[in-house]
C-alpha cells in the first residue's frame, strides 16, 4: 500500500486544493476496491500546525501531526495564497521535511503556487516547472535556476510533479491517478468529477499583461506606440530612429525591460487584442485580423495558435458569449 501525504503549510493556503486532492484520491481508491483489488492508498493530511483557516475563517483544515509520519511515497503541496517569501520563511521545517522525504525515495507534487514551496526545497534546480501564468515573473525572480515550462499544465521529471495553476490541479490529479492506479480509473474519475482529460496547456487561459513595471522611459514610450498602432505595420527600425537610439540598443533595452523581443511583444499585444474582439463581438475572423494589423491569413492563424494553443475559430467558439448561448 502506498502512503500519500497532503501537507498543510503554516500560511494562507487554498484549502480547495487540499480537499479536492483528498476527495479524488479517496474516490479512486474506492473504485479500485470495487474492481476487486485490495486498497492501494493510505492518504493523510498532515502538517506542523494543528489548524489552518481559510476563506475568512469559514473553512478550516485540521491536519495530523506530520512528525508521526516517518515515511511516505508521495508528498502533495497545496496552493499557497500570496506572500510567497513570507510563506517560505514560516515553513522552513516543512520544506526540510519535504526535501528529506524526496531523498528517502518519495515523489513530490506541487499544486499551482505550491510550486513556490517546492522550489524553496532546491529540488527544482535545473528542472522544468509549471506555475500559474500570472505568477511566472515573480517565480523567475525568486528562483532563477528553475526552468519554467511556459504554458504547460503538468511537468513530471525524476519523481517531481508540478502543475500550472488554479483548478488545473484537477488535471494533475487525473495524471497522478493514472500513474498510481491505471488508465481506466483515471477515466472513471474524469467522468464522475467532470474533469476534461488530456488538457496539456494553459495557453488558452493566459491573459497577456503589458509589461510596464520597469523604469526605462524610452521603452515605455515604445510600448505605448505599439499599443496605439496595432492596425498599422510597425517598423522597429523607424521607431528606434524616432526614439534616437540604435536598433541594436533598442532591442537590448526592450528585452531587458520586458523580457520579450520587440517582435514577440508586438505579436502578444496584437493577439491579446484579437482575443478580446473574438470574445465580445460577432466580427468575422478576417475583420478581427485586419483590426490588429495582419494582412496575411495564414500568418495570423499561425501566430494566434502559437500563443493561445487554439485557432481563432476555436477560440471564438469557446469564449464568445453570444455564440456559446446561441
């Protein structure tokens, strides 16, 4: 029998990830027994603190004392709700415990922003990690030695699992159920809990956030120019001249300030604008394409799919309220 420990950190946590993980694993264990097998899992919720409250005190988790657990086969880390540096400082004992369990042969899985605590163990160094798309910048700042698997829902490498964010932890749970039991139990759980199987990317859910939290005024002017001229063909050579800087220096400063090349930034701003038009209106894809400055249909579709993981038509059918309700 495998022992699973869902840990409870001493900080603000998303108790839904704890309860959801526990429910799915317990249900999978029941289905396994109903199929004629002996129970496979012993699941415990454990921590160094006697209680953690959530949702303004309406919900509470009361874990068992983790000191009683000498060995476990899988450690699961729930999502942490902000203040990550403080959470890491408050949970050094738990972080040490997780590191020790991995060294003793346990696997470790983090759910959403639980990846911050996992990264603090040092176990993610030079490894791939998924994290919520809107936490990437902060995660990279805190853990520059970790490779962000941009857009991925799940990573699995050398007994360490991570997942992208929010309720995509449910997809991680199906992945773990299949690994712990078999494909048939994972499919049964997907049907009972109504979780989409085989979802592999965060890209359709990503909202591009204009990267202006920097002090380079020249690049801020360039960003504003880009946003105000989406429907025109932008020459970065001419823009650099207007800003009285060489193209090479312009590119270098742009990348340093935003993390993107000017071309990549332009594409992301255009596609974000296109997404919003597809979500709220009944314009044709051709009209949306021209609104954001593309003249070649194939180029537009290729860039759109690269950034969102969907074609423009698929994106519109999924997120346009009028079309969905029609």
